[in-house]
C-alpha cells in the first residue's frame, strides 16, 4: 500500500517485506532503540556526524512529535528481522525534494553486530522494488561520504551510480534509477532461474 504524505510528495510504500526483513512505520515504542543508535558514534560517524548528536529523552519527544505524531503516512521506518519478535535492527527514511519522481533516502543498521549480513542491501532493494512498482517514482538518491566504504558498497550493490561529487570532495550524491535497478536485478533473477532448471 502506498500513501501520499503531502501533495508534493510521491505516494510511498508503508510496509515492505522481503525474505528476511520487515520495514514498518516507526512507533514511539522504538524511541529507546533509535536513541541508542543515534547516540552511537560508530553508527552515525560514517554518515558524517562525527561525534553523534547525543539525543536525550526530550529530543526524542520532540523528534516524534515532529516526524511521527499526527502524520497520516510514514516516511520513517524501522527495519526488523522476520523473527517472532520482529527484532528491530535499523532504520530507513525517505525525504522529498522539488525534483519530481525522485525521493532521497538514508539507512542505518543500528545493531552493529548485524553489519555485513546483507541486510541493508536487502532493505534498499525491497523498498526500491515496492516504490518503483507504484509507478509514482523512478529514482532514489542518497548523499554519502566518499570514505563510507560500506555505504558506497551498498549503493553499488543495488545499482546506484555517482550522480554528483560535492565541491569539498568529501561527499557524493548516488542515484538509483529504476532502469539501473532493473538491470542490476536481472542477472540475479536469471541466475535463480538457471539454478531452478538444474
Ligand atoms: C552502511 C550500512 C547501512 C551497511 O549495512 P550492512 O547491512 O552492513 O550492508 P550489507 O551487508 O548489505 O553490505 C552492503 C555492501 O557493502 C559492502 N560492504 C560490506 N561490508 C563492507 C566493509 N567492511 N568494507 C567495505 N564494503 C563493505 C559490500 O560491497 C556489500 O555489498 P555486497 O553484498 O555486494 O558484498 C551500515 O554499515 C550502517 O548502518 N552504517 C552506519 C550508517 C551509514 O553509514 N549509513 C549510510 C549513509 S546514510
């Protein structure tokens, strides 16, 4: 199901499931975990926030009242494992800008012991597939630090390309277009079809 968050925003999927993950709207019950992740410099530094901002309870209350409460549709999601407890491991969020047919996004896997398991790749692929299938959006952009090797690897794994290098040489905008996404997925789909025939 997709929802329009505001008139200038393409409708966006509200719940996405993949083989191992569920992405669902963030809730107040997630506050403690989100605060832990946002306050962990090892999680937030690669994104460019050197010492982490150090949120306290009041900051979290403020954040929820601005970004979650009274919104009839979500742009901020918690990534959960598909286990019995639906264990949260990270967050994914999207933002609109004035370019039609495109959203910006960011992702973090806050549970550092889960890094390198392919979860971020799976989450972005699943969300991109649902978003592009909606027919309202044909690209997704992410701004990342050029030295954030994991995030660069993630972007390349899903089919993103460098769209723009920023003047200080420290950041780049990577764009995932629907066409590149489909091309990137096709070899995997072909391999799956071939192994099914074996
Ligand atoms: C970036 C981040 C989301 C990646 O999450 P993850 O679940 O570990 O990513 P994946 O396991 O799906 O790996 C994605 C790709 O990163 C690359 N990668 C993984 N570990 C790596 C490492 N140690 N060094 C370099 N590249 C690495 C791989 O190329 C992988 O692609 P592959 O599947 O083709 O091998 C996670 O490390 C994180 O939350 N970092 C802090 C926040 C952040 O930087 N967010 C991105 C900017 S918004």
